[in-house]
C-alpha cells in the first residue's frame, strides 16, 4: 500500500475557514429562516472593473481566430503585463524592480506556499502571531516543523507575538532566523508598517543572511502617503526579500485568479557546500517545471488594470471597501467594542468583550446577530481574545450587519 506524507497529520483538526464553514452550515440548516451575513472570509463582492471585463472579452474573441489564437504562454507571464506591473507598481514608487524579476501566477496564496519548494528543510522560520494560516500550514506540510503544542504552536517555528502593546508590529528577534514572513497591511490585524520598521527588518535580514517573504496583497488599501507599499522601497531589500502581490482584492480577481511574485536577481541563498545560489534561477526553474502559466485571457484583464480607465475603476473599488471598513469601525466603536485596523487595510480587528474567547464570540455573533466573522485564535495563539471582521461585502450587508451588532451590544 502507498504511504502518505505524514506531515499532514500534524495539522490541527481543521483549517480555519473550513471550520467556520462547518459551523455556519450547521447553524443555517437548523435555522433556515436566518438571514446570515458573512463578514469572515476576505472574498470580494463587487463586479470586476469594466476595463478588465472588456479586455477579457476582447481576448476571448482573439481566441476564436486562428491568426490571434494563443496556446501555451510563457510560464513567467507575458512580457507586456510584467512591464506594466514593473512600471506602475514598482518603478513609479522608486523601486528598482525589472520586469524580468516579476513572475505572474494564479494567486499569492499559492506562491506563499510554493516558494518553499526552493528552500531547504533546515531553515529557522519566523512568523508573526497571529498570522495568515497559510504561512504556517504550508511549512507543516513541507516537514519544516514538529508537532503542535496545546496552544497550537508548532515546534521548530519562531513565533513573534503582535498585540496592541506593540502596535501589532513584531519586534526584531534576538535569535537568528533564516526565513521571515511579514504581511503589511497585515492580515488579520489590519496593522501597517512604517519605512523605519521595515528598514529594521531589512537590516536584520542582511546582517544574518535571512530572507524576508513579504506579502503585500493589501497594499492598494494604504491611504497614508508616508507608508511604504513595497518592501523594495527600502534600501537593501533587493538583497534579502521576495514580495508577493495579488489582483484579488484591489481589482476583484478572487474568482479570476491572477497574482505575482517578485524575486530579485541579486537575491542569493546558500547551498550545502557553502556556495551562493541565485534564487531567481531556482524559482524560474520551479515555475517552468510545475506551472503552465496564467490564462492569456486573465492576463489581458490584469493588464487593463493599468489603463487610465482601469486605474480609476480600481481606485473606486478600493475606496468602496475602505468606506465599508470605516462604517464597521465607527459602528463597532459606538457599540462599545475596542477596534483596531480598518484605516489602511480592509480588515477590522476587534477585541472580544467581557472576556469571551474568540470562538465563543464567533458563536455569539452567529447565533444572536446572524453575522459571521473570523475568530482571532484561528490565526494563532496570540489571536485569542480577538476577532476579525472583513470589509469585503456589499454596503447593504455591512450596514445591516453593524446595525445588528450595535443593537445587541448597546442593549
């Protein structure tokens, strides 16, 4: 009989979002008349921008003509899209990023997990706590950790607690770590990082030969002009960082699937014989071997994001969700709840009231308000006592959900 990868058996009983789905399904079946509003999973609700839809329609028409039909494309992504990204997202902000260093993919979630293919199993890995579960679970699956303790912390990982006490920005570790996961604007807390904070991480990484895995999936939601959108705005980051980005939240591509990863050609790591190896070459080989590229039609839609009309429409989408976040912050504050985030990020991080656990607060909102959020403990032990509410929903649902919560907690 074939054997399994037993690292999967180390994973906690249920990945966070499937467990939420299980509880919501059970409640809905028992209460079929309940009008449930979901502000948990960060899925968008508003239609794709017109510019993107028109570009994809035109691309579909191209596929119907032998002269313009496209088959396999380059695994790294089409040059015309990579050039637009390099110009608009990086070079316009003073980042030294070349189009050849950009790899188009079908999701930053995928890339955050797949990037482990090019790193060894003996790296010391640091994650913030709370943290996006994918960073932890993919390392467990790859065999980079031991078992989890009673708090859900895995042996072999270095946890960097973030809380209101440190403004939800992790302190630089005293020990040496090799891979560092950073996410700003942060999922789940909605916190942001200043250039000074990121510079401290870059200096640490350069001095220790570490690699920063920087998730910038929510950079479009930054409203403060002083805050960096990319790790590559920081001097020296090309020597120590990989950045992940996505079209999912800013342009509504959660169901369309398009993202990118930036691997600088100057970035190196050590082989077992002590020699330096260029990570760009390894990632290029990995993608060329395991990935056939993103659909031509989808890439044309992503390219349209950078048109004049596309830029205006994406800005309108981002503003819409940030207005939702503002409503959530204001209404929950009025209800007497302590809230964080939601200013430069689409997530509001709520302190659970009256000493309730994260899952108890989840059940309370579900059963008394018919509103779904995300328990903070699902993001790590330090998330216990917190709760994430997403601004990704219709205005009608956000207003109704916050009205229900306000009425319940003001009463």
